[in-house]
DNA sequence: CTTGAAACAAAGGCAAG
DNA sequence: CTTGCCTTTGTTTCAAG
C-alpha cells in the first residue's frame, strides 16, 4: 500500500480552504482558483476516495462547554507488554481525548480534558491510577494553548 | 463574561453528531431526534452565535500527505519572561502545530509534525534550537496514536 | 420555542469536449 | 482531466401555532 497520495497544487489549495471551513461552496473555490465547480467536486471526491480527506467535523469551543482544564500525562508502565491493555482501559474514559505511544521517558502519553481541577484529580486518582499495569504518572497542566492548527497541506 | 453556555439535551445530541460529521443533513438529525429540521437549524445557529460551535473543518489524514512523524517537544526557557517571544517565533514554523504553556518540567510544550525523521532533525537543529531564549529541549517521538477524539459534549 | 411549507443554493451525476 | 447542464438534495427563511 502506497500511502503518499498525489496531491497537486490545486488539491493543496482546496485542502487549505477546507481545513479552515469545510462548508466553503465549491463555486467559491472554483472562482478563486480559476476552474469550474465541477472540477472542485471531482478533486474533493478523489481525495475522499483516497483517504486524504477522512471526513468533516465542527470545531467546538471546549471552554464554552465548561472544559477549562487541559493536561498532558506521561505514563510509565510496569511492563512494556501491557501497552494494549492499558490503551483499552484508557479508551473507556471519555476525559482521555488523545493517546500516543512514545519513545523517551514515558511509554504512553495522553491528553486529558476536564471541567475543573477537582475533576482532573478525580480522573487521576479514581480512574488512571487505578489501572494495575501503570507504575507511575507525571502530569503537565496546560495553562494556555497559544498555537492550535493543522498541518499546512 | 459568562463562559459556560446553556446546552440542553437536544443541543448535546446535535453536537455529538456534528463532531463526527459536520455535514449531517439537518433533516436526518430532525428525524432521529423527533423534531423538525427548522428546530435543528435554530439550535445550530444559536450555538454558532454563542461561540460553542466555532466552525467546521475537514479531517485530513496526515499520513496520506506524507506526514509520518509526530512528536512532542518539551522546551525549557532561560527565563520565563521570554515566553511570548518564543511563542511568536514558534508560530512562524509550520511544523509546530500545537503549543501549550504548562506547569511542570517544561515551560512550553509543543507538538511537531514532519514528513521524515530527517526533517524533524532539521526543524530541531535549524529552527527550534536556534531560538536564543531556549535553554534546552526534550523530545518524545510518537510511534502510534491509538486515541484521538473530541470531548464527548 | 417549535413547526411546515416555500424559495433558494449547493452538490452530485453525466455526457461530451 | 475538465466542463456545463440538469437533477437531486439540503439549507434558509418566514408566517403561524
């Protein structure tokens, strides 16, 4: 399976627009890029087929929903072989929004979002640290998120 | 400024659907939730006005674009007062897709995406480590990303 | 606040250049 | 691969419940 798709300049321009607003009318892009709306449609459909475009989603302001706490937790496992088990358990916690398998000090690195610091403590004490296979954790609380964007295609 | 908006059960259901697919027809949601398409429209518009919904975007498969390397870098500053300066400089590097101001071992914590390990080395050596105000960095390479999702509204 | 119908706009399909 | 037309589908508006 070849995993790098052929993206030309037009595809790239389309992606740049759609990563900012997935509902941009094809006619608008067509005009801007000097092609017909049909062409935009064909290109988008091709990128969807090839898997470059996986779908669309609304961007939600978590703060407005009351999610004020964002943190990263480095997890050290008792044994590397427990990786899959731990991921499965982490997956059941809605507060764990991202997980990475990493080199370096930690085996697993996760991002957690909660409404309050108290809730974060709860997630740590009553959920994460109750996972048997975890030896220890280290927490980085995020106070601010000055950069959040996508790859510039 | 009150920052937690009033989200009722219907709003929540709508958000759950739209975070998975921003282009779900209003008529489809209306049928599923037992209300009229007009109501869905009103609710979505209200959440857009209040800022809960910030916009829409396509989800891109970075791997298909050749971005195979994802890593986190913990940055230690020479002096905490240089925070803004450093963020501004980081912002000019497209490869830096996220940045956080954190408590703990690092002052700034960033996520970087590149095509290859060589490119990552280049970003580190020729961009990030050339920033005067940075004292040292620590890199966590992500080998896998088993969880990636949004807050469950 | 919700509804349903009517007007409008965009997307999807298709045959031809 | 691109285009323009045509059909279908979805969104938006609005007067009324």
